[in-house]
């Protein structure tokens, strides 16, 4: 699970670096009952959510460890991912 989460966060950071023009990235880890929740957020340019290979790989990886991941983004309002394991 640790390596899967590491790879997913690595992919999100890579996407932010390549596409978002963000100046701030926040990654927050918390507990919700028996689950771990990871909130990833940047202040970049945002995007229309199209699950290309990178985002689809993150979904597949998180599902492989029985977790879930959701994405939120709007033009000029940044990008957000919520991972629950």
C-alpha cells in the first residue's frame, strides 16, 4: 500500500509540474474512522477532467489496494484529488 500511495502522489506531482503552473501544493493526511484520507490540492490553472493515461493509472493503482480516488478541477481554480484507503 505504501508504494502504491507513493506512486500515485508521484504521478499527481508530475502532472502538477507539467501542466498546472501551480505555485503551491498541499498534501494533507488524516484519519476518518478506520480509513486514511489524503487530500492533494494545488492552486494551478485547473483543467477539464479527462482521464488520460496518468490519471487513469492513479485510479487503477488506488483501486488495486481497495481504495478510492476522486478528482475535482475547474479552469483557473486549481486541481484537487481525494484519496481514501
